[in-house]
C-alpha cells in the first residue's frame, strides 16, 4: 500500500489501466472456461482486441501528438495483407500457430511502419485540416493498391502482379490475394489470449514513450510548436516517430483482425473504419488510453447487443453514441463524477487510517 502511495499520479493511472485490462481478461477467460458466454460475444473478442489496439495507437497520433489522421485504416490494411501472406508462408515450415501469428504480427507491423514512413515524410509537414485530408487520401490509395494486387505462392516462392491476374505458378500454386476478392484461405490462428498480449504490449510501449524524453518532446510540439522549436526540438523527427509507431501498432492490429476470419477484403479497411476508430478516441478522451479502451469495447459490443431491435438497431446505436458524447463533454457531469470519486477516496482513506490506528 505504501508503494502505491509513493507512486506519482501518472504511474498510478497507468497501473490502474494495466489492472483494468488484466481483470477484464481474467473475467472473460473465466466465462469462456465455464461456458457462460454467448457465441456471438465470444466471436467478437478478437475484433475487440484489434479495435482497442487501433484506438490507443490512433490516440498516440491524435491525442498525444495532436495531429488529426483519417487514414489509420490504411495502415491496418497494409499490416493485415502483408501479415497474412507472411503467415501462410511461415505455416508451411512452422507447426506452432502461436509462433506463426507472432511472426506474422512482426511482419505486419514492419510493413505498416514502412508505409508510415513513406506517408509521414511528405505529409507531416502539413497540419490541421490539410493533414487530415492528405492522410484520408493516402488511406484510400492503399486500399486501391490492395484491391488491384494479386499474390500467389508455390514451391518457387511468392509471385506478384497488379491490375490483372497474370500469375504463372506451378501445379502446387495457391492464390493468396485475389485482387478485389481480397485474402483467401486465411489460417484462423488469432486467439483472445494473443489479443490480450498485443493490447498489453502496445499499452506498455505507449506509456513508456509518453513518459520518456521523446514523449515529452512530442507533447511539447502538441502544446506549442513554436516554443518547442525555439528550444531545439526537431519537429519532423518527433512527429515521424509518433506517426510510425502508431502505424506499426495499427499494422499488428490488422494481422490479429484478419487472422480471425477465413476471408478479408480491402473494403473492410475503408474510410468508415478510420472514422469508427476516431470515434473511439474522441469518445474516450484525447490522450486518455483507458477511455479509448472502454469506448472501443462498448461501441464494438453495442451493435450486437442491439441486434434484437432489427432495423432500428443503428438508429438506437447513433442515439446512444450522441448521448455518450454529450455526457462525456458535460462540465457539470464531469464535476459530479470528480466529486463522487473524491468522496469515495475519502471514505477509503478514513477506513485505512482507522485500521492503522487500531494496529498502532
């Protein structure tokens, strides 16, 4: 208890976030073990983990860096398609699906990071609305490239072509990416446990980055770019650092998401997905990773919970979303929550002091 008391506010907040994720994982695993979870919710566990990683990675760009990006689904797409191709190659020589998934995530993250560099170098010289529009365009370009990409695998290796399927493969050849038809025959190796591990790894990376010298420089750029430049902070380098790390995490989330299904098309990673992830970030609070986790979980599960309303499902979803947005940005409600939290802390503190006096 004394150790927790001596922690600074940021470390304590980070520990609470870690604990929240671990407790949620333990509860859900217990429900799976005892069979007290519906099949629809069980099927959503891996996508929830993928969306959580997408939300916290975008929050690094939007909340910590302070730049609006509308092409985050493009990095998810780049990671998903490259990671699944890598998984199919690795699975020919590696029998362990967990190892295959880890290697595929690494490949997906690296490819998405490379795309992030290619996009970030010219784009991050812009800011505000201009940056948002250009990242949106790059996201659509990535989707267009993947839509016209054909990849095959045979004993001779990988074969690529664009626009038209002109692949020349051997008798043992297998088509992996079939243009607009997307990824085919995906090995379904994603698990909730690996999703939990990915969420924890991404949280550790983000929290350590934010609390580091580089993280403070990134936040200085967000708060006052001119003042940050005046003390020698390299704007381009630190912006690119945050952008590339965010892209790499989105790529790994894409691999996790894609390997949960048998087929995936590029249309899944369109502007609607980017906007959905941005909604998670805004609803959870800019720079608030815990809020992004909660928002991503609730808004992913909510449509399935409302399925019984049939054609009114999305209408109810939109109304709930508006109410939640208004509530989270209401100063009166925020003050009431803070006051309630202070009262609860006061009660626990009094109980603790009584216990210490009794022991003394």
